[in-house]
């Protein structure tokens, strides 16, 4: 049956449908009559790392769930890890967590221990709200939080109130975003502190 899809990076869509996703690119096969049109993680990573370079951070915490998106974003071959390493960032990836978890203490502890200045990941909106509130309660507030999926729409950021300031996300189909503006403000404040 023919399939045409869009509005998701190609990696989670393509890798998640493989017979052997963990086998990496040599094991992956093309699909007959299946077409996907959208940007890839390489585009998200390029935008995020360009923003991050303005703050001159060194350490990144990866918040990746155990689902198609999280497994692709955290993939050691085609996700964030190889690109961040090449760019000189130290990535702390405490492992995959189950969606809709209510306790992010292990991840927060790992990020605090690594002095993570940035948090990135592809998180469900309720998971990010839980993570972010717990992180702030535990005194962990990174310079930058660039989160995919969870804060794509204003309602998710507005639900965080003032705690939604200084967040950034990938946004397709818009020329400007309140999240990116908030991110720039935080970077300017970080630079003044240097």
C-alpha cells in the first residue's frame, strides 16, 4: 500500500520502521511505495548548536524517551551524540526513560553532576512539564533548554508560566517564535555574566 507522510524528522520515521533499527545504516532498507517529506535531525541539530554557540556552553544533557523519537535523537550514529562530540560538547545521556514517567530524579542528578549547561531532548508535553518543575525544585536550571516536541505550541509554554522563559524549540512553518526570542534573552544574560 502506498504511503506518503510528513511533519516529523525523517530519522524517527525511517529508523522506527526498520526490521533491525539497532543495526544502524548498514542494516537499514528502503521501502517500496513509501515517501516521507520533512527535514531531518541534522537540521534540528544545526539550528540548536548555532543557538547554543552564542552562550558558549560545553556540557549538554540529553533527555531522550524510549520511543521512536527519543531513540533516533539519542542514536550514537545518526542522532545528537556524534555531532555534539565533533562540535566539542560533552553529552550526558542517562539513558532512555519511559514516557509519562513521574520521577526524573535520576536524570536531574546526572545532569547536575555533569554540570550540564544545556538540556535537549524530544519529550512529550506532560513529561517536560514534570521534568522542568522537578529540575527547578531541585535547584537545577540550565542556561539553555532546547526541547523538541514538548513546547512546539504556545499553550505548552504558557502552562509553565514564568518558568517557561528561556526555552527554545524547533518550530516549522513560522518565521519567528517566542521560544527563540526567550532563548536569546537568556544567552545575552549569560554573556554579561562571563
